[in-house]
């Protein structure tokens, strides 16, 4: 039975409850201060949104000019060309204190026309434009107006851009080098197409966040590619353009981008502004001014893009037609640099790189054709950050621009550019040849390395082949039966109303100073600034607020992941082998077609090379040794290539070498030979270097270029060690000569440490017969390969497979595949599919 509480106990209980309540209140911190801070942040947040609306309206009144950080002048207006278009060429003015080097080649930055306006490439100084100006280049910018010209097509735009490059070249007669062209996002594939059609206008082409292989990717990297399946193909884009009276509204594209990341679109973007409104407002407004500039295309333009590229995937395959002729990406002669990021869910690395496999088929075909392709992979930056991220500009963009001399001097082939910070590391030799915070090298890559970039492989691309065929059927049905009626109903007036009432525009127009509550919001925001109460980040209620915000973000991300998973599952079921794929079977993979073509062409080129494998003299032999050495190491150092330029200027190098000797071209020519006949190329060195003195000088020069001459007794390169023995030269003489060469261009001899007296030296081997034992290696002893017969260039010795950097398949259609190029495989970094792959 319960007992009645005594009065004293009752008083004690109330005292305990009061103390507990007081303690709980203390746990929340100063609640009134938090409420005041929250209310002030709310009015400052709304005040910023009013500014956004005003900025949008002001930008429209100004004619939506490009949002560039730099002053500029109009050079060519596409409106005045024989085939008018809404593009124009601007010359950007560098800020005070940044002089222009008249001898530096011009740089042309082309911004994407993907719904937004131009300016992202020059949004701020720490950008592609700013880094090019910092390096002394004259910078031009290709911009465009909001409305296209009547009858404008992608071909007329391409002709205009060709005219722009011609004008840039004409304005710089003192510069022999062609302009560097940077194509951002959609401008990347546009510039690549122009480069294939007019290669004489281009220097190096940099494709930044640019899709060129549209079916590539995976279910976690870029779910956007599955939208073509859910929408039935390209016919909806045609419908939208017809409803717009032959105008496709770019706001639709921006809306699709926003749907990719609903957490950012509906919550994070605004919460970040509200939570840090005192510091975040300027950045928010700057970005929204560009994000809210919606530009339009003609119906012909959007149809060409969707049918030929995003759904048709015809670019890498060589089926894209321009003026009745197919575009062949293998016709591009200038170096191509591809910059992609693992954090980019709009253009992930497979979409940026798989065109290399589909166009070339084999990395040896790239080298044999004299082409150079380089790619750079960022670990995490999102699609927009790859253009405007300050850290990206100060690292990747800066190093790309400052490495232009090296990029054009690289031997042909496929490379990955690697950047390594110098901080905290021991100073390297010839560090003055690589100023700045990073050291750069170019690692050899193969097609297999690119294939490994995609975690899910390429098998699912067959589904998109079926989707493409399905899209063509739907497009024909729409154009035959519906388009005439839609075009009859659509007028400029109805099209204008559709554009003006688009939700992306309305949210900006309605919430401006024209809003009925604008005056009240402005007054409250002014009072908040005057009496601002800010709380520290460790305030209990602010921490609770952040936890709740993160929970909302997680819920929206979970919704996105479930939505994307359903889309992927539906696509695979409906268009897979058990669905429409049985009725519309996929075509043969482009990679298989390309590989078959590459093997045939390589076999033919190998036969032609073998007929003259022993031709050439001292300079050609040095280039062969350098290439073989660098390939066996696995990479080309930026310092090495700049050092080679200094060494080439030394007088009395050899009787056959003159100031007119084009070492860069010789290096490229010999790289083409070694790509298809690496063993035979080295076996022919005895014929090309007939006497001991010439051989010693050639090996010394090659060792100096590779920066290994101080340690020739135990070098990094087995090729050099092998050739010292094979060619019958004295390693001590080679070392001494190499050191004299580097001393002649400024390196002090006391800076070079000789190997320790106890180190193992490579023994000089006199001229041997084919039956002699191979030279012992300091590191490893590979099994010797069988001697490969060489036409018109008989050789006396067999070259080991490792020393020759190749395993030779003695068949006409299967030239030697270099084994050393597999020494540094590229691996996809570890990441969480749901978060890192979607970083924007």
C-alpha cells in the first residue's frame, strides 16, 4: 500500500525538479541569444535572396554579358560572319602588374554552352584565364549571346570558331606556335571536333571536364546517362525546341543538372547561406549570377547534340558528319590533354577518357601515328570546381599552362600527368628547371589502364546501343506524326510565355525588390546588421542545428540513391538482353572495331619501319636510347625534357649534329619506330653508332638527359646498363663524359656524388658474339628473348625482353607490345559511390 508523502518530502521533490530543469536549460546554452541570432540570420538570408533577384533582373537589362573578372575588347562578332551565329571572340586585358610576353603563344578559352551563360573559365583570377595570364600569355575568350541567330547550326558555330582561331593566329605573326585551346565541358567536344576538321589551327588542346564517350560510366559514377532511357531518347528535346518556336531553353538543362543532387538543390545551398550568411552571401551571389543566366539554342543545335553525341555516341566512332564528311578524331595532330575528376558526376573519368580506346584501339597506334595524349585525374573536385576551384587553378591549371613546352616535346604516346608537391621533400637535381611548388612527370599508360578506371567495366554500354536504336525509332515517329502539329500550334508568343514562366526564372524574378514584402525584409535586415548577435560554433543549439541539417541532407541523399537505383534497374531490365535488346541487338563494341583496325595498321607500319630500321646516325641513336630508357623507367620527367633542351645547345656535340638539328622532331620520329619495333630498334644501334667514341658519347648524352649519369654503376635504367655492355664501351668513360656535359650547362661537379667505392659496377664488355652470355644486371636477371631478324639491318646480338622494354610477337599483325609501359598502372582511388562520386 502506498504511503502519503510528507510535506518536507514534497518540497524536496519540487526543488529537485527545478534544479533538473535549470540544468537542462543550461545544457541548451543561451536560448534567447540563439533565437535572436536565428531570426537575424533569417532576415539577412531573405535579404540576400532579394539581391539575387535584383542581380538577375539587372543582368537581363544589361543584355546578359559574360561574367568575366577581366576587362575585355571585342575582336570578332559572329553576327557579322557570312554564316551568322551568336558567338564572339574577346581579347582579355590582364590586370596591372602582369605583363604579356609577345613571344608566348596565345591561349584561347572556350566556355560551354550548356544552358548557362559564358564566363565560368574567367570567373575569377584563380582560374584557367588567370593562370594563363600569370604565365605571360595573351588570352582570348570565346563568348556567346543569350539568343541564337535564325538558322544557326553546330556547323555554322564551328565555322565561326575556326574564323576566331584564324584571327588569333593572324594577330600573332611573331609566334610560330599555334594557339593553345582550352575547351570547358561541352566546348571540349566542340573544339575536339574542330581540331579533327582543321588541325592546322591548333596547338595543344585541353579538354576540361569534357564528355567525349557518352555511353561510358557506371551506375554509381554518373546516373545522368540513364535519363535517355527513361525519357525515350531524343524526341523530348525536339518537342521542347518545337514548343519554343525553334528555340530550346537552356533552363531545361540547368534543371536536369539540379535534379542530379536534390540535397544541394533544395537544402544544402540555402542552409549553407543561412547558417553562414555573414560571410557566405558574396560567394552565393557571385555564383548565382552565373547559374541563373539561361541561354537558348536552336532546334537544329539541340537535335545535333542529343542525336549524334549524348544518345548516338557517334564522335569517337567516326560517324559524326560535318559538311558531308565523317569526323575522325585520329586526324588531330596536336597534343591532347584531358582533365577529369573522380568527384565529377556529370563528366566522370570514363566519359572523358574512353574515346581514346574507341578511336585508337591500341596505345601503340597512338605512338606510331605520332600523336600525344595526356590525361590528368583529380581525386575529388566536382564538375564546376574543375573550372573555377581556386585550389585546382593554383595546382592543375597552373602546372598545365607552365608545362606547355614539355607537352609539345613529349615523344608520341599515351601518358598520365602526375603532380607531386615539393614541400618537405629533399631538393632534386636540376630543380631550377621546374620552378614552383610541384614536380611533374608523365607516366606511360596503356588502354588497359584506361579500362581499369571504370569500376564496372564497359559491358553495360551494349544497353545504350539498344537505347540509341530505340531513340531513333521514337524520333522518327515524332518527326513524322507529331512535329507538324506542334509547329503549327507553337508561336513566338507562346514560346516566350513558356520561357518567362519557367520555374527556374520565376523563383528569381518574383523574389526581388518588386516583391510586396521587400521593404519590410530590407528594414529588418538593416536592423539585424546594426544589432548583430553572433554565436560561437560550439554553442549547443548551433551544434544541434548542424546535426539536424546533416540529417536532412542524408535523407535527401538516400532518396536520390533510391531513385537512381530504380532508374538503373528499369533501364537494365527494359533495354537489356531479355528486353528490347533481344529485338534491337547492340552493335559491335567500338573498342573491338578500333583494336582490329589498329592491329592491321600497326602490322603495315611495322613492315615499313623494318625496311629502314638501321638508318640514321648519332642524333637518331641518342633519341632511341632516351626513349627506351624512359620507357623502361616508366615515365618522362619534366626536368629531363627541359634539361635535354639545354644539352642540345652545347657546341661540338658530334660532327653530324648542327644548330639546325631538330631534336624534338627526331625524338618523335624515333618514338614512332620504337612503338612497333622496340627490339629491332635497339639491335640496330651498333649499325647507327659505328665506333666506340661515338657510342660512348651517345650513351653519355642519353644518361645526362635521364639524369642518371652520377650512378651509371647501378643505374635506374636497365637499358643503359645493357647497352654499355652490348656496345662494348667503358662505363667510366661514359660517366666522365656525361658529367662533363652536365657541368657545361651549369651543374657543379661537386653537387654530383659518385657511387660508393663498394658499390657494384657494371663491367665493361667487349664486343661479343650472339652466343655470349648477356651482361649481368644489378637488379634483376630477365630471361633473354630470342633474336628477332631485322630486314636490311643485321644484328649480332639478341636484346633481352626487359632491356628492349618489349615482348615481341613475331607476327605481321601483332607488333611488339611494350611491357615497360605496364609498370605504373593507373588505379581508381578508393571512394564511396554514394558521396564522393557525386561531389559537385
